[in-house]
């Protein structure tokens, strides 16, 4: 998939496949990563979230339910509650920051993601998005 994105003209990309079958970074297992660098280099690696200080969680802690419950969980997550779902959001956001070139090292990107949540910036962005989509 990383090679396809390069052929389609992408300059930077991160593609992930978690061992549990998810197509996002999971905190319940190791994750296989393909990175397309701005210089065209492709790097393939295995990402183990335990190496960042987060413990593996049970997959059931990450599964969604109905839309109302999922919305509530997202709001709680972006308010900084320390749960497996929050940590999964941090990890996915950090990889997104790497893909966007906003950080060059994963741990720096993780710190940016964590600070965005703890400062309330991430929740404020969600509130703005909800307001925009509800204003028609």
C-alpha cells in the first residue's frame, strides 16, 4: 500500500496494519508500519506500543458501541482521561504528526499529541468541528 501511495504521488504517508486486524495503530498488539518519507524512501518496521511506555490492553477496551456512546467516549478521551482508548488516540495522532512532517521523531510527536489533549486544544478543536457541522 505504501508503494501504491508513492505511485499515486503522495510525498509522505504512514500505512499500518495491526496484528489484531485493525487498520489503525492498536494498543492491544504490535503493528506493522510502512512509511513513505518525503525523499521517496520507504521504511518498513514493527511498532510495539509497549516501547513508548504504554502497556498492552485488552482489545475489548478499544471496541466502539453505538454512535452516542462512541461520541461520549471521544469527548472523555479528548478531555485527558487516562485509559487505553486515550493512549491509542495519542499513538495514532503521533503517527499522523510524523506523516504530516510536524515532528521527526516518534517520541516528540507523542509528546505533542499528549500535550494537545492535556491542554484542552484537542477537545476545543472537536467542539469547533461539531459547531461547524451543525451550523448547516
